[in-house]
C-alpha cells in the first residue's frame, strides 16, 4: 500500500499560482498536506532529524541550490532536474 504525504513549508506565507494549483491538486487527490511555518532554511541537522522522524521511502529535495547535500543525509534521496517527473508505481 502506498502512503503519501506532502510536507509543505510556507516560510514566507505566500502562495504563487503554481503553488496554489499544486496544493489544490493534492486536495483533489486526497493526499494529506502537512503545513508547517518555517523561517529561513533548515540546516543539515534539522533536515536529518525530519528524515529520521518521518522515515520516508523517498526524499526529493525541492527549492535548493545544493540538492546533493540530501544524498549525504540519506540513501533515499532522488535528485530531479527542473521539469523532471518522478513516477510513483
């Protein structure tokens, strides 16, 4: 059974049109979106802690200049290029 959740950090409390569209689509698909307020960027220790607590099957870093850092924190990292699609089977 596939269990999927989205952890959405809304540090600036803004939502542009693509974000609104994405969140609506998740709602239509009944995919839980967990919203957490963030301020700034999480450091490696915080990101590792979130990974350890949530135990995800896949970690896809988004909105980062150095996604390779996530590969140092977990072997579950999948690095995608802009526009690339990750297929869930």
